[in-house]
C-alpha cells in the first residue's frame, strides 16, 4: 500500500509504502527528477537522481520518505546532486554519523515515524539557505516542453552555466532533465488510459516509436509491460 501527501516542507511530498507481500514482484523506481530522504526499518538513506530505472534488490516491508521537488534536495543535503546520481547511500555518509544515529533513534521511537521524519526535515531546512528560485523556473519551462536553448535564453544564462548549475541541482544536464520530465508526462497520460499514439503527441515525442524507445531506455521495459506492473 502506497500513501502520499503534500509536505509542510515547501515543494516536497511525504510518502509511505508498506509491502504486504515481500515475496511478490519488485516494482522498478523510475527517473522523475526528484531525490528522496528515506527511512527503512531503522536505516536512513538518500536516493539520488536516477537516469534509469532502479530495481531494489529486496523489498523490505515498510518505507517512509520525503520526495523533494527537482533541484531542491542538494541544498538541503549539502551535497551536489551529481555526486549521488544513480546511487542509494546511507545518510551517515553525508552527515555526521552521531547526528544521524540520534535522528534514526528519534524516528524509530516516534509514535508516527512519518511525522517524525518530516519534522526533522523541517528543522534542517530552517537552517539551510533556500534553493535557487531559477531552478524552479527551469523545471517549469522544461516540463511544458520548452527547448533547452530557448529556456536558457529566457532565464538569461548561457548554455554552459545552465549545464553546470543543472549538474549540481539535478545530477545531470538540462537535456536529460527534459527527457525525464517528458517520460513522466507520458506515463501520467498512459496510466489514465490515453492511447499510446496520443500520449506520444501530447507529451512531446516525435511519434509513438520515439515514445517506445525512450520508455525502454529509461524504464528498462516496454510501456505496456510497465503499465501492467504499475497496476
């Protein structure tokens, strides 16, 4: 069972997932431009930005997490996103181990671990600078299908600077970010029952074949199979 809600932390989502049948199929985690702070059975981890589907090796029974809006987690974590690209790392590898142990114990013993994790994130965020507002404008523009070059011009920055800032904020360049956001737009439509050809056109793909290739490369399986697993 998966549950999520908007977080009190701006631009974030709080979620929890309970695996009712650990022996069942393990669902892939798809690239979405986001990063997550995770708690799993006493362990705190960070999920970095993905450029391909991530398939967990096991399916522990209970996860909770905070999913950060694209580009906002590196400021919170104090680590450039590209250092965590396609990785899952212990939070203690990024923050002082003693503090992480205290935080883990606080969550472990809380009546509601979800709320405890969110409150700890709010406390941390209060002591860190806010993310660059340009990043949200960049995500919003690319998510509408705007070309990268046109977006850079609109934001008043050069292509090299945009690429450099994107690596730090998202873990990869703006073209990869645009591709990931396009995938998510397509999945939203396809899951709603929109025919694949219409999904491709409305999401910004050249045609249905282009959609099929991109999904296979990013998700590791054909779109029809992916939707079946999601169901």
